[in-house]
C-alpha cells in the first residue's frame, strides 16, 4: 500500500511545483506586459503632454464676428494647429468666476475680460524655439491684441519629458532583468525538487538529452500557458480602464497589443527554455552525495 501512495504523493508534489511556477511566470509576464505597454506608449504620452501646450490669442474688443470666424478658419488650416476654441467674454467671465469662487463682476460693475481663442498645437511644434516663432506669427493677425503662453511651463515640460524617457528606459531594463531572474529562480526551484528523479534516470543509463527533453518541453508548455494567462489579464485590465487610461494608452491600437502579446510569449518561452535547460544540466553533473546540499 505504501508503495502505491508514495508515487502518488510525488506526482502531486511535482504538479503543485509546476502549477506554482506557471502562476509565478504569469504574474511576472503580466508585469512585463504592463511595462511593455508603457514603453510602447511613451511617445504617445509625451505627445499627449505636448499637445496640451498652447496659446491664448486675446482678441481686440472691436473685432467683428465674421473676422473671428475667418481667423479660426485660417488657424485651423495651418499645419501646426491641432485645435482651436473660441471663448467669448461671457464664457471667460464664468470660468474666472468659478476659479476665483466669487463674482468679480459684481465688485467691478463690468466685465473687463476680452474674447479669446485657445490654440492647441501639434506635438512637433510644442518646443521653446518654435513657440517663439509662432508667437510672432500670431501677433501679425490684425484681430489679435495679445498672445499669451507659459514660457517657463513649456521649458519645464520639455525637459521633464526627456528626463522621464531616459529614466523609463533605464528602469525598464532593470525591471526586465529582475523579472527574468525571478522566473529563472522559480523554474530552478521546481527542477530542484526533482533532482533525485534525474539522478535515478542517470543510474539506469538514460542519456542527458533523453532526461532533459521532457523537462524542457513541460517547462516551455507552462511558460506558454503563463504568457497566455498574463496577456488575458493584461487585456482585461486595459479594456476595463480604457477611459481612465485614455491619452496614455491607446486601446484601439491593436498593433501595440500584438507586439506586447508576441513579446510576452517569446519572453515566457525563452526564459522557461533556457532556465530549465541550464538547471537540468546542473543536476546532471552532480554526484549523488551532492544532491543533499
């Protein structure tokens, strides 16, 4: 009876070991997938930040509605403007009232604000040098009285975007190394639990390749399963919070998701294969006495 129970216990122990490895791999690959999406969308994020930089064109008080319409059409037709929004005096007063938390017109007795046009630029033109050129260009329009934009904020945003890009690449490489090490250690531990089986197969005359192949195939299978589970979790997360991530991650760009899916799959297979291959080779070289240490 004891002879039948022992193999059953060993089989369950091995199954639990591989199940733990698969779950660990899927969790790590899930994090790698998130990291990949952030990296692939880094340029989009930088573009999103830059395209929120723009000008406020303060209009002359006596400008006619037809002149405003003409100016907006002219601006929209240029190759450096993303969007334009006309804000009349009343709308500007209402917005300022909300910001201040009090009715400033009641105190002054009149509305001192002027109508304006908010101009959002395309990301390629949101640089300090090009903004200075565009400021002069906007001032040439007869409808415009003054051009406003936050110079210091533009410089800070552009500098921070560059710094964030460098930091992101550095930490991505570091985290990928750590995640790879975690998967490698998880697989090595699962192989360690079967070191006596490997040694027994050696004793009965099995070749290294014959012993190694089942471990590698099984590990690669679990690596693929872990990658698929990680991708499913990743897609669920992205589409569940698509509105919250709008502007940061483009959930409609299926090419990026395809790249992340394939990369996750390849990383899962590559790390599972290499970790198992070298781990099994290590135990193939050990003598029986060394298996206890």
